[in-house]
C-alpha cells in the first residue's frame, strides 16, 4: 500500500498485490499484479467511495471513461460494465487508471487498463474537489 496522489481534501492510495502465475514454467512471467485504488478524506480519515469522486451516477461515469479511452468493442464494453468496481479506479497526480485485473474480463487473457489524463472531458465528470494536485 502506497500513496498515489493527494490534494487538500483527499488522499489517494494504491494497493498492489503480486500473485504467483499458474504454469509459470511455460512462460517468462512468474507472477501477476493486482492493483486497487482507494480514497480517504484528509481531515476525518473517512473512506470515500471512488464513485463519489464523480459528478454523475456510476453507470454514466463508466460509460464516459470508456468513451474517453476509445473503447469501442461491444463485447469488451459489456464485460467492463459488468465487472466494474469502484476500487479499480486509481488516481495519480497527472491522470487516473482503471484497472481490470487478470481474470476480470472473460475476453482478455491478461489484465486490461484504461489510462485517462485529466483533460476537459475527465474534468467534466470528476468532482472539482477530487482532482489531485499535479
């Protein structure tokens, strides 16, 4: 667990877990990483649900992040919608990641990540108080 970003109101953390890879002798990789993000109020220490960081409902936030990332494959979009969890959102100083860990998306052999800058499209859906200091 390590800090990933912050501002005057919120402290963000990333939890990274390395797990052994089954059949590692058949590939060069021996482990894979699971990544999760969490937000906490800096004044109270209270956990903030990652969906509360957005100005819109979770379903719209998910759709908009996929649109901004350019995800157009209908199968992949459906899988992302079905498996999306708030903790897959990880905020960093210059952008956020949406991590779908290995085994989350049936059509993907490996994990899948969306990388999003804090551009005008993202700032439209993020609460102003939630944007990390860069």
